[in-house]
């Protein structure tokens, strides 16, 4: 089985990568091979939708070699739009929406591609949402709806506008929708895990719990990858 493990930054999943390297039977470049034949390829995409789209387009297009993985796991931190989610909670993102792709109306409303007559087509559903396959629902993480943006929310006005336009969105990130899109277009099963590092509120880094979120993320991530070893 081939697994692609990716994150925007080294910092977010370094503890898991170190544990995998310690247990691997062999290591060639960024591919770790284990005694049971499982291969885990590690990829750091860089931050943001564009960097993620490029990295996965390059990899799935043959630039990384090795053929397509069976499963791709994206792991990182994210901001909670839904304040019922506790800081440090690890969730599985089951759907993704591009939060700033489209047009702006004269009254400031965000219009997505469908609103302006440019429905993006498959793998989006009729409402313009990307959805993970149902088979992943058995994993032991709460399911949440993701919203991916190029610029994270930092003012009351932006937050209110996005909440009104995307009332179902619970977790905000800068990479998730590009990950879902690339995987679904290539027939690769996508699993996205996010640990809540902060609430989506007027920007205040003092309220972030990054260290705690990274610790929780790697504990949850190891529960998944460790099961394959």
C-alpha cells in the first residue's frame, strides 16, 4: 500500500515523521518503506492553495514518480469558525469549499462560481462543495466542514461576511480545498486532519494555542498511520 502524507510545513507533522523514520526498514529520498511492504511518502507543499495545488499537480502528474498513492493524508492546524470545537481538538474535514473564489457583489456579498453562472463541474457537487468519500466516516474523529481561503479571516467584517455566505463551515484553512480537488480529480482517497489552534476572530496571535494543537495533531495522526504498520 502506498500512502502520501503531506503538510504545508515541516513543523506541523515533524514528530510523526521522526517516528516513522525510526521505524522504517529503508528510506529513499522522501519515501519510507516498512517491513510489511507499506510505503509512506512525505511531502511538504508549502502554505496556501496555490502551493498545495502546484505540489500535488506535480506529484500526481508523475513529477514525483512512484505512481498514484492509494490514500493521501493531509495534516495540519486550522482555525475554528464553530466555537463549539475546543482548542486542540483533532477533526476530520469531510467537505471543503473555496471561500474566496468567485466575485464580489456591489453590496459586498461573496458570489461563488455557480452564482455567476460558472459552475466548476465535477468533482464539485451541485452546491459547489467538494466531499470526501463516505468510507472514511468510521475514523475516530469528529467530522467538520472546511472552508479554504487565500487570506485567513482577521476582521469582524470578513468573518461576518463568510459566516453568512457559508453557514455550514466549521474550520478554516489555507490548503484543504486544493488537496480535496487534486485527490478527487485523480481518484486518490483524501483524508484531511486538522487540529484546532485558534478561533476565527479578529486577529490576535496571543490567543492561539499552536503548540498544543501540533501535539494533538501528531497524536491523532499517529493513530491513523501507525495502524498501517
